C-alpha cells in the first residue's frame, strides 16, 4: 500500500534495456561479489515464499478453525503466522543488505577504475571532453550502475517470482476463480506501462529543464558583478522566471499523471475485488468456493500490484544502467594517446655532445592537417636560456606542451640528450621540467600544500626559502594564517599576481633541470617581475630555461631568441642579431617600445 | 518548526487551491473508507444467503466507490501538490531577484555552491513540506478518523487492540527517518568531498601531469572513495531494514486481527464480514501510520531549510539605489574622489584617504604594484563597493545619491577577469545594451579588434561561446569584454588591466582605435607598462592604498619616484639593448 504512493525518480534513460555484450562485461565486473548476489537471490526466493504464506494461512484459519470453532487450532495457526512473518522479515532484511553491500563494493571498484583511467589518459582526451562530462562518468554514471547491482537485478527475480507465486497459489486454491480474477491483469499492465512511459518522458524533460535553470542560475551568480555593471538585472530576472515557469509547467504535467495514475490503480484493484465478490460469491452459493478462499483471494489481489509496478520501474533502471555502463566502458576502453615508457626499460644514457633539448623537423597539428608547427628545428644546450616569441597563435605554447609530451608529434622528433622523448618514462621527463603557466591552477588546501604540490616531502624550511627566493613570502606573510592560510578552489581569494608567485614557488621547489615560463609574468607588475627574474637567474644558474612572453622586456636576458610566425621558426639568434636582421623581431620590438610604426 | 510560519504569506496566494484540495481530500477518504464496509455487507450476506443480483449490486458498489473516490483523490493531488510547485516557483524567483541586489562583497563572502544549494536542496526541502508535508497529514488524519470510526462501530475491542500498533509503527518510521537523514547528510558530505577532488583533479589535469602526481591523486581519491562506500554501507544497513520491518509490523496487525477477530467469530460476537472489513481497514491505516513518521521528518528538514532561505532573504543589500536620486549634474563624465577610504574587512584599508579629480573627457592612468588597490579604486565608480570613509562624486553627485541603474549606465567597465555568458557572441556583445544597432555592435567589435576573429567563427556573431560553445582564448575574451563595454556607449570608460592577455601588437592596434572612441569620454586605464599609460592626462601611482605620486608622464619623471623608476627601468633595458 505504502510503496504505491512513493514517487520514484528515474535516471536519465537512453539506449536499450538489455545488451548481451554489455551485460556479459558487467557480469565480469561483479567478480567475487557473485557469491553474494547468488545468495541474495536464494534468500529472496525464500523471503517471497514466506510473504506469500500469509493469505493462505488466513484461508486455512477461516475455513478450518474459525468456521469449525477450533480455538486451539486458531492459536496454533496464528503462532505459525507470526513465525512465518518474522522469518520473512529476517530473510528480506539480510537479502537487502547483502545486495546493497555487493552493489556498493562493485560501485567502489568501478569508480576507482574510472578515476584511475582518467589519471592515465593523455591531455588530448581532456581537450576534447569538458570536465563536467568527465565528472558525470565518475559520479552519476557509476551511481546508476549501483542501482543495477544494488537493487535492480536481484529484485527483478523477486518480483517475477512473487507474481508467479501468487498466480500459482491462486490457481492451486481455485483455478476458475483465479482465471476470473487475473483477467484484470492486462488492464493493470496497460495502465502501469502507459503511465511509466509518460512519466519517463516528462522526467527527462524535467531533468534537462533543471539543468538549464541551474546552469543559468550558476552563471548569473558567478557573473553577478557583470550583470549589475551592465544593468541586466531585470532582463535576466525575466529570463530566469520564464525558465522557472517552464519547469513548473512540466512538474504540473507530471503531477497530473500521478494524480491520474494512483486512483486508476485503486480502481483496477477495486475491479478485481468486485470480480471476486461477484464471481467468487456466485461460486460460493453453489458451494464450489469457501469463504476463506474469498478472503485469501482479496488479499492476494492487493499484493499483485507492487511487483508489477516495480517491474515497470526496474525496466527504466536497467535502461539507464545500460546506457551508463556503456559510457563508463567507453572511458575504460579509451586508448591512451601518449603511451608511457616503462621505467624498467629506461637506462639513463647521456650523449656528451648532444644538446639538452633538440626539436628535429617537428610537425604538429591538434586537429587533422591544421599544422600548428611546421618543420620546426632548433636545439638548446645545457645552461642556455632561450626565449620563444611570436604573435598569439604562433605556436609558442605548443612547443612547451610537446616538450612535456602532453601530445606526440606527427612528424619529426624531440630529443633530450640525443634521446627521443618517447623513450623516456613520462615521470622522468616531466620531473626535469619546471613550469609556470599562463593560467595558474591552484588547488584547495593551504598555501604550503600548494607550494609542496610537486614535492610532498619538502621541509617547512625548504618551502619558506623557496618562497623568499621568488619573493612570494611578501604576500604570504601578510596573510592571517601565513603558510597555513587556506586557499579556496582555484585560488579565488588570491590575486592573479599572487597566484603566479605561488606557481613560481611551486615550480622552483622541485629544482627542475629546465625551467619553463609561459606568459608567466603578464599580470605581475614590472617591479615584482624584475625581482623574480633576478631570483630566477640566481636559482637557475647553470640550469636551462625556456621563456615565452609577449612582452619583450621579459626576455631581454636570454641567450637566444626563437621567433615563431604561423608555426614556422622564422628567426633565431641573440637580441642584437635579430634586431640587426630587421625582420619580424625587429618589428615586434619597435611596437613594444613605441619607437615607430610597424615596418 | 516555527520557521515554517514564514511560509504563510506565500500560501495565502493559493488560499483557493488549498481549501478545495482539503475538501477533496475529505470526500475521497470518506468514500474510500466505505469500501471495506461494502465488502463486509457482501461477505455477511453470502453467509446468510443472497441473490446473484444482490451480489452484482455489491460488486458494482465497490467499483463505484473506488471510481468516485478516485475522482476526488485526483482533484486533491492536482490542487495540493500543484500548489507546492507554484509556491516553489514564487520562492525561487524571489530569491533570484534578491540575489541580484547583492553587492560584490556578498559574493566574496558566499560561495557559489552554497548559494546554489539554497536554491536547489533547501528549496526542495521546503517544497516537500508544502506538497507531501501538507497533503499527507490531511489525508492521514481524515483516513484515520473515518476508518477508526467505522472500525469502532464494528468492534471497539478489536479496534483498540489493532490501534496499539500505531505508536510503534509511527515511532519507528520517525526514528528510522531521522537516522536515515543523518546518514544521508554524512554521505552527501563525503560525496561532495569526493566530487570536489575529482573535479579539481580533472580541471587541473595538466598540472597533475606536469608534476607527475597521478599516484598521489589516485591514493587521495581512493581514500575518499573508501570512506564514501563505508558511509553508504551503514546507510544500506538501515535502509535494508525499512520495508521488511514495515511489512512485518503490518503482518503482526493481520495476525492480531486473525486471532482476536477469529475468537470473536467463534464466540459469535463478530461476523466473518466484520473480520474481512477489519483486514481492509488495517490496509488503509498502514500508510497513515507510516506517513506520520515520515512527514515529521519532512517537516523537520523543511523547517531547517526555511531558516537558511529566510536568512538569505533577510540579508539586506549593502548597496541600494538612492530613493531620491539627485538630478543636479555638472558636465558628463566628471569624477571627484574626496578623501576616500575603503576597507573590505573593517580592519585593513585597501584604500586610504584618496582624493583626486578628473575633468570630463580626460584620460587618467593608474599604476602600482599588485594589491596596491587599483581595482578597488575603480570598483567605487559603478558602486561595486562603497567607500567606508569619504565620497566619490560623478558629475557633482555622490555615487550613493545616484539612481543605481543610471550610474552604471554611465560607467563602461572592462574587468580584469573576462567573464562571458554562455550564449552567442552577439548576445554577449549587446549584453548591456540590447537595443544597440547592428552598426554600433560592429563598430565596437572593430575597435576591439575582435571582428576578424568573429569572422572566422563558423556562425559569425551567432556562434555560441562559453561552457556550451566555442572556447575562446584569453586574448579573445579580453577583446570581447572590451567591445561589450564600448557598445554601451558609456561616458566613463574603465580598463582594469583588460589587455594583459592581448599581445603587444594587437594591444597597440586597440589603443590606437580606442583613442578615437575615448574622445569626449572620461577614461581610466589601469596598466603595468609605461608605454600604455604615458599619454594619459594624469597618472596616479598607488602604493598600499595611497596615492603616492600623481602628474603627467613628464612631471612624474621629473619627480623621480616610483613611476620614474618604472620608466627608468623600462627604458634602461631598452637603452642597454640599443647600445649593444
């Protein structure tokens, strides 16, 4: 009775409810939890049987003891009734827990595997898939699979068994009355499935409307300053009201369906009882049916509805779970575009004469044949400081990404000490590079934790020294908690400049062999920038560095400058040489200092 | 629970729905409560002999009661649950409107996620109070009243014995509900920790890779994941009990009726029909007994949520439009700062005693170290913040005496972080001036040098940008936000380090185009480079919230302070390079 009225939310559904290939794979995932699942099916069958006994025991009590006025027999049967009910409770409870537990454990593994896979996937994958989508894989898709293992699969057996059981018992008691009574079943199925389908469609619509509304809301909260600056309050409020009103309309439609459905089901079961009264009553008059049978039938009819409704629901769960598992497996099966080299096969060998870094005829495109780098060749010797300049989109940042092996080149090769970087374990390779990127990513935690990010075991002393080196200590020591000051997600409480100082400290703490700065000083005022550069030149004496900057002043002290233009390495040399050449660099330089219009 | 009274004003709007809904609830439960009675009559008559016609009559009566009762039940749901969704929408729209009035400081104090959860989870809890929390008690009470009345009529003793079940059922549902809620909260806490970490890890994938922190991240995640499962399992233990336990209690009720009712029949004090009707009433009462405990939980949760929502609605916006806006104005674009101080936290001052004047049409520049108060200073003009001391006058009127909309219409601000909405390029451009003509929009796009970029987008100005569209580069975003400000045709233009992500060449082009635009408008440029600011009518140097230097480029050079040093260093580099 109670469960009838509980609204059950459905998952977003796509795809079909059953796919044998997927099912086999999912079954493989169950692993050692299979025992638990089998055991719960067993417990469930026993529990359902115990539950079925109730009306049948009532029938016996009425026909055999009450009508015959056998008081001791009545006591006996009531005691049996209570024992059977207690048994049903114990069986159902343990079964529920066992399935839940198995489901949780399977879900845990699946989530761990998906996350682990995401740690292995290469950067191109992250370029193509927005974070929100990836989050869905780790969170709600895995959750949908829990529904499948935790309640769906096992319960389906239970529901089918209950339906078969009720039918069988009814037929055993009186097959004619059973046939009559069960004639309402098609109506019940029809009503239930029609309702399910309509509610499912509405549910999908609701989900997408909620997503739209919340998306709009979030955007407005984040960008409220802009909304206010541009006087858009009224217009945006109207838009919000209309989204919110649309959602309400869909809810009202859903309510309409539920409001129709519940009374309809009551009506169908009333119809069944009426049939029992009329048909069973007529049979009773001829003596073909006892009054106990009538009572038992009425009670069985009331128990018929729940499994039918559950099955309709389970179908949706199954569908959602299949769709979710397909998405999860897609992640798990995704090939790793930049495969790592096993550290075991790696023998560090340094060719004495080879330059530290060498780009040899490198061609690279993010997509198809839109070449971002075209036949780029250069080398950087140990201890050299090299700047890469060029207009936006010239391919400067790409060079850094390639060096880190976020991507593999399509043609040509990148060598480190004369060795192709594909042969170097990623961890070794990346440990050599210290990066301070344009967009500083700060993790939630404390200032010190952020500085320690690449070297968790660094001492407090080391953290402080490094911060002093890059002058980050100036702002850190002004914070109430100093190094222990908490930083929120994305470092929203810090200014751009402060975030960059933090990134400097983080990179330098690892004492990288090669320091890479990408536009890193764009938002730090000149004074801080110069001090940092002095600090860097001190720290990195004898270290190689690559600096990318739009501002030429940042790169004045470099040994060599590479000028990229539309993916081609156009000029290369010292500042003086390039100025003398009167080429692209010369033009960039003039613009920077306002010494004349573009040549 | 008192906080639920705060809902009364919202409910008053729907007085009609609520009244009709309650009436429908009463009628439907009364009709449903008659059904077991009809069953009793049929069974009793079957014992004593009955015609086939009479049987059909009873069957018809039974179906008829369900049909007519169903119509009223339908009406009840439509009115009462429908009302809850309407109130939900009213509340949601109201909160949104309230949020729009809150100043920047509010958003610095309140995290987006918290505000979102007020408008999702908390609102949902309140909605549950209005829907199920309203409907079920009415349904429950009337069902209980009608069925118990009928039961008492049949057999007072059996009724009292059966009703002994009600307290344990309601209490255990209430208890289980409370435990469930506590566990759910713990699970949700862990879930948000888990997803926070995943989100951070996935957004920072490049940093994780660059520092080879995959293993550590994995270990961190695994720990959170394990704890999450642990918490879920304690929930499973409780949840697994719920339905079996309810079923068991119901069976115990059936057993009691079987025993006591059976004994009554044997003694002749009850008929078999009475017994059948009793079983029917037990079925009807099962749900109300469960509902009492369940609804108690809904109300508790809803009350707590309503407190949070009300707290939000009670937050008075710190910055409100003047109720009597002053209309006396000097020429458009004049700015005066009179001894202005600003403190974000009431302790440290971000600006200290700043005074200066900008004549209409002038261009001033502000330079200074990171954190010296530059952004705070310009934020005062459109009243993103208010001064804690002193006042800011625009066109001779203090900012807090302006009509806020009017004031902000005067100011075109290009903030440091380029925030764009996920809609089309065009909608973003005309964000602050929906009535702007195509020509005006294109002109702004051309000055900002975003026009060529847009021309390369697949759908031109109709291209979607932001989260669900094209991802723009930092430079493109900066130029788009600049154009957005220009379209508004402001009398005061503020560039808060807006071009830092734009390369020098483009910046130079933009500045050249802007010079034309800036004619006749007051402009404030915040920048780091001397080359950007040297042409300004006056340059102010900020240090720790104070103006330490001011004057033209030449004057400041002559002064020999911070600015001169800045220029000296920048030109020294230049000279050094020139010599060699």
